[in-house]
C-alpha cells in the first residue's frame, strides 16, 4: 500500500522514477476519457489551442489530428511531464505545430485573448483556486473562445472520496460547483455533459456566446 500511495501522489506533480511511471501511464489510462470529452467539440474551428496540464502529451497529438490547421501550446507544472510530452510529439514540434513549456496555471505566461480553445484533461483537481486559475484561462481566450474540462470523476459518486485520502491536494468538484467557479471567473455560458454510468464529467465554458456548441 505504501508504494501505491507514493505512486498515486505523483498524480499532482510527477517527480522521480515513480513520476515517470505515472506520466507514461497517463497516455493510455485516460485515452478513452479524453476522446469522449473531445467528442463534444465541433469538428472545425479552433486554430490556436492551449493544452493545460498536458501530462504525458497524448492529447496534444490528438488535438492536432482533429484540427489539422491548428497549433497547440501545451503546458505542465511538472518537468517530467514536459519532457515526456516533448518526446512523443517530436515531429509536431519540429514542424512548428506545437510547443511544450513548463508553467503554472495560476500565472499563465500568455497574452490576453490569444487562444480559440483551452483544454484541461484530468488536471483541474489540483489547480489553485480554482476560480482564480479559471480566470487566467478566461483572460487568454479570445471572445467566443471555449475552455474544455474533462474529469474522470463527477463529484457525485460517494466512492470518489477515497482518492482524497491518498492524493495530496486533490479536490473533486461536481457540476454545480464548476458552474459557480466558471461563472465567477467571467465565462458567460457553461455547458455540462455527464456520463452517469461511468461518472465522467465534461464541461464547456464559453467566454462569449457560442451557442452552437450547446446543440451538439
């Protein structure tokens, strides 16, 4: 149990050998969840994308395939995650279609209104605030831009609490809390999708009215 606890604690900020193992596992363990969430985005549209908390970098490649005309700026708090994401996206980096940097979501190193889409897969559990961090995302989105959050837990399963005791700093939010936080951050519309059977949650927060997303 001690080894498992140590491994799970690397969910927040992967470090050392166990952190490398955690980052490697993220790319396949969360693939089905990520693809489910991405299914709620339109097939065309975003040109400049921010992938925040990019982990092992699998979703960078998926976003670039979904949007062939787009570029992705990916960021993670963990140096190990940044190295892994760069490694598996070498071709995309060389082609100038993406870049991967280390940074803090509470102080995003981006100018105002530069992105059409920001994504966060299995990561907002650890974001400071989170309203303050969501406000930073809002700032970097253009009018009409979308912030996509995809979580494996929806805050409505009593069993979710077991993760809080083994993963330091983790916070689990339900749909109503997300609506409150994102509205307070400035987003004008929040759409929540949920897989009730698997307790997966997908949130689309829109900086200005982009109501076509709500009909998908």
